[in-house]
C-alpha cells in the first residue's frame, strides 16, 4: 500500500495564517478608532486584544514546536508587543 504524502501546507496551517492576518487587521482597526473611544471602552477593547494575542502566542508555540514552523513566531510576538503598547497607551495617555 502506498503512503499518502501531502505537498504544501495543511488546512490547519492555512487557518493559523488567517488568524495571524486577522490579528494584524484587528490591531490596525483598534489603533485607528482608539482615540474616539472613552477610557472604559478603550480599556475593554485593549484587554480583549491582549487576551487574543496571548492565546495566539500559545497556539503559535504549540504549532512551532510540533512542526518546524518557527518563522510564525516573529509576526505573532511582534503583534503581541504592539497590543501591549496599545494597552499602555490607553492607560497612560487617555
């Protein structure tokens, strides 16, 4: 019996890449509307974005450890740092 070998990325890989792209779009949207939000709504949205990034980092570390997808760590970690910067901006300057 012949073994099935997949050529190219699997579906989980594509879904994970869409999550990363969605994360960057979410960060861009939050950064655009952050000045028009009140302090309470800004804190809530910033905390939700930080929570999303922490979950995405956790998934990314599992994925990078299981498959040799270490290159996925860089955009996710940079997005998490950007979300912490947005959270700091909300608490310090609003």
